[in-house]
C-alpha cells in the first residue's frame, strides 16, 4: 500500500530544472540544452515531434504570461 505522503509530487512538463516552478529559467535551461546539440531529454512541448528552440520559446511565453485579470 502506497500512502499519499510517500508519492513523488507531480512536476509540470515545462519545469525543466525541476525546481517546482515554471519560469524563464526553465526556458533558458532548455535553450542551452538545444544549443549544445543533440536531442535533449526534455519533452516536446509544442507537439511538433522535435525538441528544439521552439519548445524553449513555448516555456518562455508561458512564464511571462500575465494571469487573467492582471494589468498589461
């Protein structure tokens, strides 16, 4: 029997650095991994079957988006 407290907390796919927050640092981490070459182990966030700079851009847009009701 697995107790609720023993489970690993869910982590957002966009949380590349696994610090519990989705922010611009995740976009930077993915962009650096992509720039270093190869296929990063990160998820394909925009659904185009490739992990690339566009996935980092997807995180950046989400990270800077204002909450509903916020001022622009």
